[in-house]
C-alpha cells in the first residue's frame, strides 16, 4: 500500500510538472490543474451495487485519474436511463431492460461495462410456509410486485421457458413500499428480491420478524442475462471516450478493492453516506463480489461484456416486452472502452 501511495504521489508530481511546463510556455496565461468532471447516478440509494464507484472516490482513484466524480442517488432504472439519455448525468447504473426500453422509444443510451454479469433477481418466500425448489413449485401462488416493476413482464416469459403456463403464478401490482413487508406478514406468497440490493434489506426485516427467507434464482432456471452495468448516452461516448475510459478503470479498481476488502469497503460507504446501514452494505458488497465476476471470461478483467450473453439478454427482453426486434444487440452495448 505504501508503495502504491508513493507511486500515486510521483504520478501527481509528474502531471503537475508537465502542466507547469505548459504554463511557463504560455506567456501571460493563467493556468491551473483542473480535474475533469463527471456525474454518476446510482439509480437508487447508496448500496453494494455502486461500491466500486464509492471506493474509487473515497480512496482517490478518480483524482489520480484527473477526474472529479459527483455521485448522486437515483430513483429507479427507467428514470435513470432517461436522465442519462437527456444529459442530466454522464453515467448511470442501468439495467438492460431500461436500456432497451429507452432505445425502443427513441433514446440513445448503451451499456459500456458490466456490474451484474448475471441476472441478480430471484423470487423470495417464507420457508416456514413453503418448500419451493423449482419453478413448477410456484404454481398457483401469489407474487406481489411494484406497480412499475419488470417482474410483471419477466416472470411470465421465464415461466413459459420453463415449460409452465405464463399465468401459473398469480401477479399482483402493489405499492413498491409495501411489497417486502407484505411478504414477511404473509399477505402475499412470493416477492421478487434482488441481490446486492433489496434482498439483504428484506432478509434483515425477516430476521427481525423471525421469518426465514428462501429464494429461487431466475439465473438457475434458464435466464442467462446480464443485470445492471454502467450506461452512457451515445453522444457522451462519442465526445468523451477518454474520460469514460478513466472512469471505468478507476471504478473497477474500486470493485477489486471491495472484493479483497469487503469490511473496509463497507466502512467507506458508511463514511461517504452516514445514513447507510453498514451491515446491510457489507452483505450487499458480498453479493456484488459474486455477481461481478463472470467465470467464463475472468481473464478479461471486470466489466467485460460478452456478445453471446448480450444477445441472449436482448432476445429475452424483446420477448418479455414485445419489442418485435426493434432494438438490436449491437445497439445495447459497447465494449470499446474496456479494450487494452
């Protein structure tokens, strides 16, 4: 660590020296070391999904890359996708469903790096009430989902791909704020829960109520798709590739740190956002530690987007949202910034 700090210091001195040299050649010019600014939308409250970005900010990885990154909370994937498309933010934590819906409606955003290399959602249930092992075991049960949740589109197609009728699970649209509590109180049988996000929170609430949660992962039964990653507008990608490349490098350095030091990473989140529950953040970080690594392309480093999985992702979402081929796989992502 000391060696790294000394190297970082030498790099800063070297950059300063270069800038001073340039300034000296510019007679009468005023020159200052300026960091290039970027804004990042987390799509929700601070949590494990964005730990790499938070660590990169707290440990100075962005500053060492001559970047100043403003990290802000978000209000859901669809809204974040649209805000990035409209130029309100440079980069967002966005899921492929939101990317495709944005593009299907005339938007121009795409993923530039993976965070969840597998679909992170599953279906949670109370193990005292049900012993569920496969999609077939869900038949006839009631699943509550937020009124705008993708579960209402994803679940029927997933059931069908597992040889079941699309309506074999009953779906209820609910206020998102009451879904988890309704599951724990037994008012609904099932609820969708997301790793590195609300599943840890729901687990904590369940523990307090002495309810034991179980879950079935979509990814264990045929949903071979990417979850969320870093998304930008086509315009930003075209105009600011160097800044985005630096952002990705520093952010994935932050994820690497979090994977190796989850306890310290949880401390950094709690320091940056004091209202965060540190233990919840720690367990979310552990989830991300699993989700961010794709064993099939581990040698290519964090963030790599596979063409085969992206195609499967696009095909599944196309079917779930009846997009009729309107959005092509090549329009949903770019791996250009992650290449050496």
